[in-house]
C-alpha cells in the first residue's frame, strides 16, 4: 500500500538516524540544516551516547578534565551545541556504544552494547519514534555502515527494520499507531566519486591534498556508490563545519577535512549525496530533493 502523501498544509518531516554524537555533523549535516531552515521538521536520532569514544582532537588529549568517566557527559553537551547550530530537533535512543574492536582475532563486543542486540529488539525504540513523529523521509547509513563500525552497521539494520515494522499494525501496537514512511535513503557522504573530483581539482591547481590522495588509494572503482539524489548544500557548508567543530573532542580542527576550502567544495562538488533505497511513492530519478514527490507547489521546493 502506498504511503499517504502530506496534506496541503502539512509540515514535511524527516528523521536522520545516526550511530553516535558527531555523526550527524559529518554525514548529511548540510542537508538537515537546509531543510530545517526551509521549514521542514527535521529530527536527528542518535542511537548511542558515544560512551566508548576517544578524545580525537590533538589539542585536548592532555586535558585532565576529559577522563573516560567524564566523556559521555561532555559528548552530550557537544551534541546539544551541534543541534542548536544545525537548527534541528534531537532524540537519543539510549543504547550503549559498542566501541570499535581492534586486534587479530577481534575481541568480542561488550555485552549489552548496541551492536550485540537482536535487530528487532533494538529497532523498537526507533519504531516508537517513527510512529510518534510520523516522518515522510528517513535517512540512515548503507548496509556497510558507511564504514564498518559495528554501531554503524547496526544503525542500518534497525533503520531498515523500523521502516517496515513501524508500518505493521500487528507489530508492538503499544508503541503507537502504524506509520508508513514514504522514502528511505542511504547517506553516501564518503565516496570515491566526490573525493576523486576534489583531489583532481586541487592537483590541477597545484595544491594537492596529500591526506586526500592517500584516502583515494583505499577506494576501488568497483565500490562506487549509487547516487540517486544530490542535495545542493553550498549555502550550508559553514553551518556544517560549525556543527562538526562543536564536537570538539571528536575532530581535529586542523585536520584535512577543514583544509578543503568552501570555494573548492562549491566549485567541484557542492552536494550531499544519497541513495534512494526504498520508496513507497512513485519517483523520477535522479532527484535533487529528499522530499521529491511529497511536496506541494506552495511549499517552494528547491528541486
């Protein structure tokens, strides 16, 4: 059964599902900032508290106040600041960070952490959010998590599950009235096509970015992502960067991400890119709007 289209005077709504605080600012932040400012109701959903993260900012690694015990509270404050900058709503699902295991063989994940939970069980809080917020669009990671962190892979799994389960009237009726999300997108933020275009431009200008060149060596052309939907975010690059810097413990403000100027990004690849994974409405690809097919003309779609 096709999803119900928004009424003429209805606010468009989307949820962006992420694994940890800071992911919302490095993946799709320009899009969420843009849609929020255009009047959509945009809610970022963070699955875990990032409790097992590390301090990644070289300037803060020796800060005595940033002990492992303090970091979860610090990251919540950082998330609140990033939310304010992006102009979005935000909810925590309340799961515990699984950490990124290292070693050979890999050690088991901590018992009870997010990625160890059965998918249907872990999807229940997201089903409740979907039924309560009634989004028209959901964004999440691809099946590999964007990169293979266990929590990112689990975020994909519970998002895909919740897309179906929220619409099933027989599933957990105590979680609210069923709701069919119209469209589910994968965020394809870190892909070879984009990095290659930027690197080629910098090379041609005589200013190659060595970190970017090294990153490109890890990509295989056979793994290029399908880009069905490209959102113009050139006006929101500064907002995106400010939101990411708000996660001060998690980013290097002098790192390669911030050394690519907005002028270069705008000239070479001024979009955030998505793959339309599932749609319950008719679509015409490629798209330039996550809400394509859901808008009424009076809403002033920039597509």
